[in-house]
């Protein structure tokens, strides 16, 4: 299937998953407030945004099933296909300019024409330092290998042709450090308005040297089509709505932040990287995409990819894992619930250790039996209440590497906790069984009310 955002938005509207807002809204707080009120039930397409001719969409994905549906599959199929795609990438197809015309080249701004002010970028939270780009795929190439990398960062609008960027200690930062050591900038391109499959693939947990667009190609069943940029040596998705080209400047840091982040707290102001913009290209009548931080759209993009990768890692430790859930309340980062069909004493602890090694961000892991619904936190709490003795079933690992955006961490150092909420192998299982009313599942209340 072709990864076209507009087709997915039309499908969302057809299925009652998207609301059109015809009233004019202010991109300063108002748009984010309305979008937040609608999520997670609905996405929103704002037709009239003050100060810009571009409509704005948010809530492109608000559920796990919605992400899977955008690619024509169930969520269980998506997890399987995502894991398969991680080790079976599909090379991209780069189209030459002569093969055009391409819609993404309908408008080309370079030099003094470049002005980020044409974008309806939003100020999402009251203490944010500025308007931010939050749904832009950041595309770059390793200066040593030339292999492409795709991810999402937050980008603070500083002026008409400069952005601030928070580069966490991941692949873009690694590549920039190589370029900076050479005394060179790192060329980047930001793609705004792309299909959910590309957004999801950008969040894949991989080794440096894996092209996330090739993962997307395997998810879609055909190569992702790319076209060359105007001012940087990079390729971008043909079906994008807006492309911003530029370079991360070496030996330049400026204050960036604060910014409301996924833990539902503000990331602090600090000296961070600066991007100089060299070109903006866009379709006629482009649709601008913003992700409201800490909404389900934001959390699930990271959560789904992490769940798929984590399942793969845990299965290497124990093949009896059935499901993995990284909870939205933890920003889809910190808390993990594992459903395990435990066959051997200690198997739950092995599953926990595997979860911790799959991501430095994981803080707390709970393992439950197959009779517990891991997506129902009341059910998980019931298991903790009725199947856990702290001295026996809880363990703590102090001072491990965590995430600096966690406000409780000590400069990124974080304690880890595992809770074994499975039925003890040595005890009689009957003592731990849930009560059940015979025939409950067959009752239809419409027959009684």
C-alpha cells in the first residue's frame, strides 16, 4: 500500500474517528486545548488556523487498533509484522527529479524566501518557551557510512530560519558528534505530514546503521518512495506534505525549552543544538501535522514500537511470554506489564530482567498470569493485591541508567523495581483463582432492560 496521509485521514473521517473543526482557532494554546479535549476518542482537523493558510491535523493515531488499521491489519498482526520488519528491511526506491512532477516540490522556498512563520506551528502548553514542531520526521545520514537514520525530535522555532533541537543520546546525536568532530554541520531534513506507518517505523529500537524507512517498507509490503532534497544531500518521502531542509550547526548551542513532555511534566531549559534552515518545500494546500505532547498519539508512537521490540527480547529469555503492555500512564516508557504462562520457578524474574535490558527507560515491571488482562489496570492491581508478598516477590535495582526527562531521576540515574504478581509455583493454584459467575459471558443486558 502507498503510505499517503490524506487517504488515511479520509478513512478516519469516514469511520467517525476524525472531527472537522471549521471555527477559527488560535495556534497558541487553543488548538492544543481543543485537540486534547477530543482525544483519545477522535482526531481533529482544524480547517482555519489563525495566522496561516494551512489546516492542522492532530490525533492521526489515538489507539493501538487505529495504528494497525492504518496499515490494514490487526494489532496482533502489526506486532508480528513489526518484529519481522526489524530483521527483514525493504530497500527504498529513490525517484529522480526527472521522473516528476512531485507534489512535494509544488512550492520551493530557498535563501531569503525561507520563513518558518508560514507554518501554523503550535504552542501546546502554557510554560513552553516557544512554538514547536512536534511531528516532524528528522532524516539524516551517518557522515562515515552514509546510511540514513529517521527519528522524531522536538524542534523549537527560534526565528524565520533557525530551530532549536533536543537531541537525546541516540542516533542523531551520535551522527552529529561524528560530523562536529570533523568540523562539519550535519545535514538534516524534516518531513511533516506523513503516513502513520512512517511515524511508527521512525520509533523502532535498532542499532545505528539501520534505515527506518526500510522497516516501513517491510510493514507496507513495498518500498518507500523517496525524492532528493533541494539544498542537502538527503532523500525524503514523496508523499510528505511539507519538507524543511537544513543543517545542525557544529560548536553552536543555544538555550532551548522548557517544553511539556511525555511524562506530563516540563523538560527544563538548557543549552542545546541549533538547526539552520536552507529550504522549505511543500504541496499546494498542505496539511500541517502537530502532535500534542503527552496525548495518546504521542505516547503510542513510542509505546507500540517499544512493545514489539520488548516482546522480541523477552521471548529470548522465556518463550512463554504472551503479551507486553507499556502503560500510557507512564508515558509508554516507564511501566511494563508482562503476561506470562509461567512453567518454571523464577521464569517471571527472567522476563523482568529481559524487559529492563530492552530499554533503559523502563523503571517498573509487573509480571502476571494469563488470567489477568494486562490492559485493565484494575485487574493488574488485583493481581498485585492478592498474589504478591513484598519480601518474596519485589526486588529493587538501585542507580541504573534511566531517562533524564524523568523528573524523579538523579541526572538520569534511576532505581528499577520488579514485581512478580504471578501465582507462586509452589502453592495450590485454587487458592488464587478469581471468583466467577457461571454464564456471565452469555448475558446480554438488552434482553433484560
